[in-house]
């Protein structure tokens, strides 16, 4: 029970900080804060697919791109309502996620990783390239979207949009947490453990894996759509292949199984380049830092930084836990 | 009347014949023993019945229905449960979670009700944990609900796996060497538990094991496989005296 | 090189370009397969190693103005050294860890090398290629075809190195040890093979081949850090066609990929047509060659 209280305490404290601190920040930092909240949803989509099912994915940004450009083309090109467009965007990315999931069903580990890289490049280099599908990608002109309003409340102000994005993250995190502690989480962990044993007790492995792919892609699409409204415009370079690699690497560093890790990971994704921009070091070195952190971390703390930190804290206050090793580190043993 | 009919089933891996033209019927309510030396094709037969491998030829009928084309999870849902020779518990999960999974698989409860914590979710959660606890109780496994499966001793894990298969409430239970790794006391407990399970749930069982004493004690009928072929079939008293069996299996054991 | 309409007259020269491209892919892919077979690591940073080494050659040959061949040698030495460092300090300590962990480490290297190179040589800038031999060429009679001496050199080098690797594996002690380790590291150790040294050697040879591939490809593609890093995808595709096992099939796959990326450009004017070819090949190869059960390739 104390574990539970510790967790609730952390969540409340984190939320308070997340709500109050940005109030005192400048517009610019409030804007960055909303970007963090949106990216946290994107990292959550990775928690779902990599953390729960144990499938690595390098194309989460591609799914986000589908969300962003669906919103962009519908709102910017056809003047749809943002909310309707967002719903379509989530559905569309979920469908594409399922399509990617179909070949992925037959593959595991390394081969799936290659497939997702191929998908990411296909998006990056072909689908979003000017001239391929301009009514979707916007061609050379970025889509203009602007900020929506939510039940009559305008979200134009930077704090307003931040509050909205934070609320969206909290809701999504709550949903993902519910999945994790419910039947869904149990079934997915069973599939990760042994697909054959899972099917022998009546679990439809194919269906659940596709559902997880669809769900994860849908969440990424949601993040993409929200990001589009946050920035107010979408253009292809924000969704290139290296972004996908960086976010997958960062999620691994932070520990792909933890929802808190997703939030901290998203914070690092925006925060570290921001901090770097105030030092003589160029923010371009961010990916270098992630790369080094990834290598160092895998050699010294394979279960992920956040998991390791919580472990350390628990050990300090005299409570040790044994957690199962994260999916990433054990899943590929069976290829 | 037969619950499981295996008719002329052959399985070939590349050029290797794992099973050749195996035929036998398991009657309802029977504890059916399948014995044979290592490599005789017993596990392959289990895999064919549960859908892990496709037979090259032959028919498998369960409960008056041809099941050869069905996917593994469909067969499980029809009522075929199984334990594994090399334990296949979900090691990182608790015992209770392991046992709830077969109930989950049947539950009309999915991602949506889980995500929003709809009433169906908590209802099904309670139902699953109740059935899991009742099954644990039946096998004298109370009090280990929250232990991680991997932290248990092997003998205990075997019983938990048996309990997990039972949570499916199978009509047919395939037991792949349930006594391997068990000490004499645990084996005796198992021999006592199997008839009790049959009495309680009316479960038909197909048992594979090397422990001839166990097989002779609990089975109503025994079929002997050797090099993928049936060499003898009948009640324990008959099989015990069969020349070929003694040569192929019992003799080898003695030597 | 965008063409609006089909032009069959250009097919012979597209064939030559495709073959040259395929030859360089083959070199990168052979290195990749070598590393994978011996150490069990699918090296996502392979293209980044090729890229960084190639930029060493660029610095030596173009920026410093030294002879191109010196640049090539610098790249080879650098590539081999980098391969050694990666294996020795970030892969070997993970020996008993799952394969995916090692793969993720190579992704870390991809990020590190890509970012460093971007900081040193600028990511977006296009660079003058490292020209080993002159661009001029000779005319092939009867068909409208000019083969550049550089193209010819690339093909010769690619063929020679592919054959050289085959000979290395077949006839030298090192090569035989490599094959032994690839088959079964434990029994190789029992036979007295120094597995650590052989593994390090495979990383050095494989990375050196990536470096050569990188230098040779510079006249053919847009010479940027990112484009070179992505050679790893072409190498993967070719290696997948060889099922990550067979070197001859990998070479066939590489040539096929080179042609598949080149021909569409004769008909469609889209910058990404090469990527589509790669993408489709990856999907088809994965689905056809890696059925469940057959994908159980040995992984250390």
C-alpha cells in the first residue's frame, strides 16, 4: 500500500508542478511546454508497442506524420473542423498502423526493426516528398492550421493550449495505465512472454498484436494531430527518419515500460536542446547526447534510467522490488 | 463415445518423419496414457492436436468436429487445454495473473472497457480472479497468488501450469510429462489429483509421461508409440505384458 | 536526374549506373553480413561508419587536396579502427545480453556518428565527391553508351573485393576461424580459436568494406552525411535477400537492388522512386524469405 501512496504522491506532485510552473514562464516556454505534453503522448504510443508487447518500432513519427498531415490537409486544405479532422486523423493512423502490423505479425525482433525503418524511410523520402501526394503533404507549402477552440474556449493563448495538451496527456496516460493493469495489459504481457503458450490458453495472438499496433499508431496519430495544431502549421521535415530513431532511443534510455518515463522522456526531448541553446554547446548535439546516453545506459543500467532511478530511490528508503527486465532487452533472444 | 479422434495422422518436418499414420480414439471421461521412448513423437502429437504444427496427412476430430484447419486459440476455446514438458508459465507474471489469463481469453471484455474502466471490466476481473483462486484451492496451492511464477520451485510451477490449464475448464486436457522434475511425494500427489480433477470437472485427459508407475496407476487406457507409430494399445494390464512394448520401451528403461 | 517521360534509349546507361550502385551496395552488404554472421549483431550503425570514414577521405582528398588514393586509405584505416572501437568497448561487454540490446547500441552509434559528422561537415551541405579516377570514359560501339572510367573502376573494385572476401573466408586461417565462430562460437573456442580476436577482426574488415563502399558511392549519390548513413538500409535489403547468410546471394541482391533503384528513374520523375523500390523489396523479401520458423537465424 505504501508503494501505491508513493506513486500517488509522485503523480500529484508532478501534476502540480506541470500546472503551476508554466504559469510563471514566458510565452515561448509555455509553447515549449505544450510541445512536451504532446510529445509525451507520442512516447506513450511507444510504451504501448515496445513496453507492453515488446515490439520495437522506428516509425512512430511516421504514424504521427499521418495524424499531422491528415489534420493539415483536412483543416488547411478543406476547411474542416479541427476536432472532426483529429478524429479522422487518429482513425487513419490506426488503420495504417494495422497495415504495418500485418507483415510485422510474422516477424519479430530484428526483422521487425528493419521493417519499421523501411516504413519510416518510405514516408520520409517518398510519401511526404513534394510531388508524390501534394494534397496530403501540402507539397512545398506547409499547411496552415491555426489553433482550435474547445467547447467555446479559445486555445489561441500559449497557456490555454498547454493546459489543453496537458489534459490530453493526462487522459491518455490514464487510459494507458488502465489498459496496463487490466486484462489488456495481462494479455499483451503474456504474448510477450510466449506466443505459443498464450495461444494454448485461448488468446488470439494475431488479433491482440494487431490491436496493439493499431492502438499505438492511433495514439501517435493523435500526438501528430495535436502537434499540428500546436505549431499551427505542418511541413514534412518535422517528421524525418532521425526523429523516429531519436525518440525510440530516448524511450529506451528512459525505460520503455513506464508511463512516468514517457513524460520525463518527452521533457528531455524538448528540454535538453533548450538548455543546450543557453550554453556554448549547440542544441544540434542533442542526438549525440541521446546516442551516448543510450550506449552508456545499455552497458550500465539495462532496465532503463527511470526504472533504475525508482529502484534506487526505493532501495534508499528500504524497499527493494524485483521488476521483470524490460521488453527491449529480452525480447530479441527468441529471434 | 470418442471425444478426440486421431485418424492416420502423419507429421513430417522436411525429410524427417515425426509421426506416421497414428490412429487412436480417446473416450469421454477417460484418462488416456500415451507412452513411448524419447523421440517417439509424443510432443509432436500434442502439437498437432493443439494446432502448433499442421499434420501432413490425417484427420483430427474433437467433440464431433473436424479441427485440423482451426488456429490454436480456437482449439483452446473449443476446450483443449494443455501443459508443457518444458514449463511455459509467464514467468514474470504472478501466479494469479497466469491463472486469470485463460478466463480473460473468454471474457467479453476488450480494450475499450479496460481503458475506461467500464463495469464489465471490473466484473470480469472479479470473475477471473475468483475462478483462479478456486482452482488454486482445488490443487492445494492457496497463498501463492502474488508470487512471481519464476520464483516458485519447479514442482510448484508444474502444479500452477496444471491449474492454469484447468482455468480454461477444458473438456480435454493434454498433459505433457507432468511428473518430470517432481519428487516421489509430488508425483503421488499428482496421481491423486488427476482423478479428483476428472471427478470435479468431468475432464478427459491425455497423459504423456515417462513415469510408468504413474501412467499405469491413473490411466484407463494406454497407447504406445515408437518411432512415430502406434505399436500397442489397450488397458494397462494388457500393455504391461505386450512383448513389443517391453522391447521398445520398458526394456530400454531397464537397460 | 529526373526525367519526365520514358526514354528507352537511356536504358543501357541506366543499366551501368544500376550495376555500379549495386556494386557499392554489395560491398557495404558483405561487410554487414560478415559482422552479423561472426558476432550476431545486426549493425544499424554500419552506414554511419561508412559515412564517417568517407568524410575522412573527403577531408584528406578534397579539403587538403592530397591524392584521392591517400583519402581512400585514410578512410579504410579509420573505418577499421572505428569498427574495432565499437566492437571492443560497446559490444564485447554486452556478450551475455540479448541480441536486441546490442542492436540498440549500434543505433546509439548511428546517432552519435551522424550528429558528430553533421557538426563537423554540416548535414545539409552537398560535397564534392572523392574522385578516385577521372570522370571521362569510353564509348561502347553500336549502342549509345559511354562508360566512365570511374564507373568501371568501381565495378572492378567491387568484384575484386567480393571475390577477395570469398577467398579470405575460404583459404586464410583468419577466414576459416571466422566461419568457425559464425557456425558455433562455443565449439570454435574449444578448438582453440580466439573468438574475441576473430570477432574484432570481422568488425574491422566489415567496417573497412563499408568505408570503401562509401568512398566509391560518392560520385553516384547526393553526397551528404545523411544520405550516406542511410546506405545501411540498402545494405540490409541486399543482406536480407541473402538471408543474412549467403554472401553470393547478398551480392545478387545488391545488384538487383541497384538496378531496381535506377530503372524507375527512367520513367517516373519522383525523387523517392528509389526508396519505393527499396521499401517494396524489403517487404517482399521479409515476407517471402522469413516465414515464421525459418527466421531462426543463429544469434549470439
